[in-house]
């Protein structure tokens, strides 16, 4: 199938598929005419990468996961280690977002939101130097 068909079946834009090919994440066969020829395995790999990227795995993580996926002698511990690392990154991001939320909530709660020019939100964003 051509890249348009692969895009439809995988749910990815053709531009993304070309990018994945450029970085050798997914490498389709080439026909005699030089055009990309995608098979069912390529579409499956594209969907795999799409799901992994949707969970926030980096391109390099996807490369490692695809390699493990293709290795029938893989150790599930290797897959789990990659997933645990991503899970830790997500937990760190959640903690960071909660801290942002707490700070912003404090600023919003202390702003009168009226016609006066005094605004704790502006003061908070300006920082302690001002």
C-alpha cells in the first residue's frame, strides 16, 4: 500500500510517517519505482508508535520498545524498565503541575478582581525583585 493508505489505516498523517521513516523508526520497503510500499507489519508498527507516543514515550523510547517488540527473546524486564522510567517522569510532571496549581490558586485567591490596580497575580508574576 502507499503512504496515503498507510496513513488512513494507522491514523497518522503522512508527514509524520515520512518523519518516522527519515529517523529510521519505521522503514517500509521500496518498490521498483522507488515509492514506499507499506505492508500490514508497517501499519502495525505505526499504530504501536502512535500509542506509545500518546503515552508520552520519547522517539528514542519508541525505538527501544519497537526493538524489544520485534525481539522474540526479549526480557519483559527490559520493557518494564522503560515503562517505569516513563511512569516516574509522569509522576514528576504531575507534582510540578500540582505545585503550579497551588501557586496560581494562591495568587487568584488573593486577587480582589475589582477596578483597583493592585493585583497579587501581577505582583507574583513580576517576582520578588519588583
